[in-house]
C-alpha cells in the first residue's frame, strides 16, 4: 500500500467517525412510564417511540429489545392510523392487541406513541383509565422538548425481573 493510499484511508476514517455522547435522559417522560407501572401492577413494560420508529424512552424488561419494539410500535401505529382513516374517515386514538400471554396497547401521543405491555390478567378498563392521561402528558413533554435545542433523545432503564 502506498503512503498516499494509507493517508487517504486514515483521513476517510476520521471524516466518517461521528462523536457520540450518551443519551440525555428525558426525566419527565421516563417518570411518567414509571408512575404508570406503579399504578398498574400487571403492567410489564412501557415505551415511547416516535412515529418513524425511533426510541424516545422505555421501561421494558431486559428480554425485550427496545429499538425493535419501538420500530414494531411505529409500524402498528401507522397501520392503525390508515385503517381508522379508511374505515371511518376519522383519527386514531388507540389499539389493543390481546395475546395468549398478555396485552399490547398502543396509544397515539402526538407525533409519537405510548406502548404498554401488560399481563393477560390486567383489567383493560383500568389500563385505559391510567394510560390515556399518560399519553396526553407525554404529548406535553415532547412538545416542551421540541422547543428546546437538542430535541428528543432516547432514555431508558433496564428493570431487574
């Protein structure tokens, strides 16, 4: 390898590396998720994701990969918006997926979504009663973040099961 190619390679390496700092925690959104978990004992996890699938905050058990779950939530959210608009011509608020081992509920939260995971024994009415105000509060927190420089950054916590 010539000295010129070697120098070019070093320069390209320097130019393509981006300095990354750790995520700044959005304490308000994460606090909302933790308070929701405290109020609904059968809740097994929660996350907030942007409409394009980027993770904003999560309080998920260790066995669930947060970025993948955020992408799945965004996909389901987009599909639900489209289904609601096509069927009724109206907006979308929430969708409940009931599985054999539990529930996944996705709530619209402005340009983002709140996804909650709950055990199969959860009282779905209580889950809605507690989660809907949290989704509205998250809209407010995200709007406040959007006004600040540096916008939304991912926040997470790993719960010990």
